[in-house]
């Protein structure tokens, strides 16, 4: 088998057999592990990471099932932000088209990147009549990107045409992981995101730290697909990384509603997209890594030994509250409705929210630096403090 041949055991997945998205929206370069029990309560799961050096990608958290009040916050946030999201999607899509040409191939990073990849694909179809291939691939902190998925992409497309897509940046850890993982492969490591509040990438829709409602939920806004799993006894060397399809959550699924609502705003934002794309084209978009510097400052200020315990931005803060053991939340003084869901989750989990000045992000989530269940380092295993 040559480096550019995808192994026959690695078969791409499509909806509706895997995921609630239409088959045309996304091709999943993942192995279906739906029948494998992988979930554990947060504390139990993190205890295993702590005591045995288990990797976070070897198991899954129990999916958070939102209360009625929280679900209403999602719908309110989606209605309020649809125009802003549609504009950011259009700006990213038009920037990619201008800089990379119409032969684009989208490769979204599972799973937060998937709804964004679906939306970019839909914009290119809406605005330009393009039928752009869209894949979802797995990248795991400390383990890199799925090499079998890369071989599949290289076997079917020019590596130079593939654009990697994610939802947002935090401090830039995945940006760096992707750059290291793609070194020498022929793939362009530049990441495209909707929101880049950390100043980590060149291709973005906005650098504002605002609520992307898909960050509010887990699988129910990502095609009912779990986080990805990488474990030697489940995924062999010639197989894609794994994930589960939570068919049983279909009653709570808002994946298609999310992308349909944003896409419905595309016609109304055409002028704003054209103006903002032109403005960015004339702007120096060199990454500033301002966010990473802020995270280092916060780590020192709060006596936290590892920057991996500091999760900046609305999206990452939400994840801390949904999936980790949070210590406290820092919120920019005067931050409004973008943080309504964060405040509700923090109240439910008994986590204090501190208002602060001089924060480049709308909010920052801190994982407990002493009680380290949930404290996961750059290699994906426990941070011992």
C-alpha cells in the first residue's frame, strides 16, 4: 500500500446511517463505534485519566442533556445570532474561494468543525453554485490528526486543495497541533474558523468572541455524533478514528435546524459579506497570538501551573462547564446575552462567575488546578499539580 492509497478497511460514513445530516452535507472519515459502551461519568472518567495516565480520547463523557430552560437559551441565541453567523460563514467562504480557488475540498475537524463545514459548503452552493466536497476528520490532542483519513483525502483529491475547518479558536492549541501533524505531508496546515478571538489564524469570519450557538450543545447540534475515540483495541492502524452515532437522542436533535436557520439568512447578508471580505483582504491578518499571551497571564495570576487548565473564549468555556470539572469562570465586565447560557450552567454546577476587566475574550473557563479531575494536558493525559 502506497502512502497515497486509503486502506480498504477504512470506509467513509454518511447520513442517515451515520449522523442526522443529509449524506450530501458531510462525509465522515470515522469508524462507527455506536455499539461500544465508552461513556463514564465525568469524575470517574477523569479519575481514570489521573490515576493511570489514560488518554482523554480513550473514553467519552456522558452526553449532557439540557434542561428545558437551557434548550430555550439555545433557540433564543440562534435566533439572535443567525445574521451574525451567516455573515461570518460568508466571509470565511469568500476568503477561501479568493485565496484557494473553486477546487476547494473542506475537511472539518470533528466535531465542532462539522456544522461550520456544512455551512461553508452551503454558502458556496448558494452564492456560486459550487458543489464542494466536505469531510469530517479526527484530530486528537497529543496524538495528532488521523493519518488514515489523510491517506483517504490524498487518494481522492489534491492535498493542496484541502482546507481544514473548525468552529473557533481558543488559545490556539489545535492550530499548533494541526501545524505539527501536517508537517511534510503536502497538506496546507492553515486552519479556517468562524471566530478567532485568540488571534491564532489568518482565515476567519471575525475575531470577536461571540456565542456560536453550536458550542452550547454536544452531539445534538453536531449530527448526533460523539467526540472522536482513539483506542488501539477499537481502531486498528488501517482504520479511521472512531465515534458513536447517538440515534437515541433524535428527539432532541437540532443539528439541521441550526444550519438551516443560519443558511436562511444568507441572502440578507450578501452585501455585508462582500464589504467585510474586501476589508479583510486589505488587512494584515497575521496571527498575533494575543490569546495565548492572555492565557499565560491568567495562569500566573491565578496560580495555575499549566495553561492547559485555562480555556478561553465562549466556546471553550461552555465545554468546561459541560464536560470538565470547572473551578471558576472569568467574564468580561458588562458581557451581555452571549453569556446567558454560561451563567445558567455555572449556577447549575455551583461555579462562581467573576467579572473582570482587561480580558481579550468575553469569558474564560478555569479547570480546577488542585482537584485535577478534568485537568488534561497537551499530550491528552493528566496534569499533575
